[in-house]
């Protein structure tokens, strides 16, 4: 194993509980997985400290208070018990995730795309609870009306319990024609409130986005509910060699929970795979369904402009006294936006 992989493994085992030590599942087999290993590079203009350190946006707060990943963990606890809430994090971000209030942290040695991070997490969950259902939650979103989303998340969980072979994607009812977001176009109505997925449209021009919305298109929030077995089968159908190698590495590491060398060594040679682009949207997924979610003030906070728009919805120029005070491992996006506006800098 290289020095880089060895260092990643050392951080993973020293800073967080090994995934193999996750508590055994309760009678309720619903798990939630918070995806918190991304770089958040599109917001680097707002998330770089005065010393030049880049803080991934999920470890920043929108205003003052909890970080976005802490908000996501709270969201996860609305559908799963604390013992069955997981977060996938990156070894190089240890300074920011070491104090997270998460029972189960799964540390990937380096970033090889969301598909590999999800695969690693699903295999760990499957070893603990082979019949598990899981909700995948991004860690860098803001939701103004959490109860609305919570109701839809719980509805999604109920649906996949009854239809364990289906994969349910949550689509947010758009509040505007945003050309920087992905859209999912519902097809025929399937079971209950779910619809078949006709197609995905990524970042359409404004005029095209308006047309899509008029025809019922939804924002793709990349929130997914499904059985762990169904997701693993989908990944295996796309990348059988990757799944087989990762499964072997996880089983080796679980026999030595404080080790993790097999996964670290494997990650050095893994292809970069994106779950949305290379799995869900790349080819037709026969059992993929979409569940419409009413407007809930959702934003992925993907750009400085979208952060600014979200802050306006929350009350315009309202200031929070603590927002101007930055801790080393957390930045207030609101304070950064205000600072840029005062300096006359373009967002």
C-alpha cells in the first residue's frame, strides 16, 4: 500500500468509528445515508478561508449555527433511528468531520465519485442488515420547509417497503425556471403517487426549463429511496468488476475493523464513477420511479447566486450577529455573501 493510502487509512481508523463497528440493526430496517464526501468546488469563492484553506461547503453553515451536513443528519433522523444513520465522508476532510454527531461514519480513502462512495456504504450496511432499505441524502442542500420534505421522505420509505424492487427518486416541484439544475420528466403514473421516469434533462436554458415545468417536470434533488439489495443489483449490472472487488475488500476489512487496508489499496485504482450520470441517468432503469415533492424552499446551494437567492427568500438582508464570526472549520455563507456585496465584488 502506498504512503498516500496508508495515511488515508490511518486517519480513517483514528478519527472515526470503523464502518465494521456499526451497531446492529433494530427491527426497523430503514437506514439513511448522508453523502458528505464531496469537494464543493463550485462554491470555493465563498468557502475559502483567509489563510487559503478550502472548506467543503457541507461543513459550512448557511447563516450561523449548524453546518449543512448537520442539517442533513437531522433530516436523516426523520426517517431512520440514530443507530441507523450513516454518513460517507472523505479521509482528507477529517478536520471537519471528526466532531460530527453521527453514529456511523464510513470513511473513503479518497474521492472516486459518488457511485463508489455509495457502493462502499451500501456494502457496509448490507453486512449489518441484509434486508435494509436506505434513503440517500445529499449533505449540501438547504430546505426552508423541512416538514414538507419529511412527509415525502416517509412516504418514499413506505413505498419501497411495499415495492422493494423499485428505486424511488424524489423530484421537487420547481419554484422557478433555474437553468443550473437538473430536471426529471415524469411519465405515466405508476403506483400511488409515483410516476415512471420519462427522461432526465440536465441544465436546460431558461426558456426550455419553463417549457419543461409547464409540462410537469421536477427538479432532480438526487434524493433516493430503495432497498440496499436493489441498489447493489443496479450497480452490479453496470459495473460488475467494481462491485465484486469492493465487496471482497469490505469483507476483508470487516474481519479487522480497525484496519481498512484492503479498501484503501483498492481505491488507488478505482475508476471515477458518478452515481447520477453513470448509473441512474446514463441508461434507462426499468424500475426507477419519481415521487413529486411539493415546493419546500429547496436549494442545492450550488453557486453563489443560488446562495444569494436562498438568503433573499429567508428574509432579504436580515443579519445574524453570529454570522460574521467564523470558526476555523466552519464558514457562514451568509456572512461571505454580505462581505462580497459590501466590497462590490461580483457574485
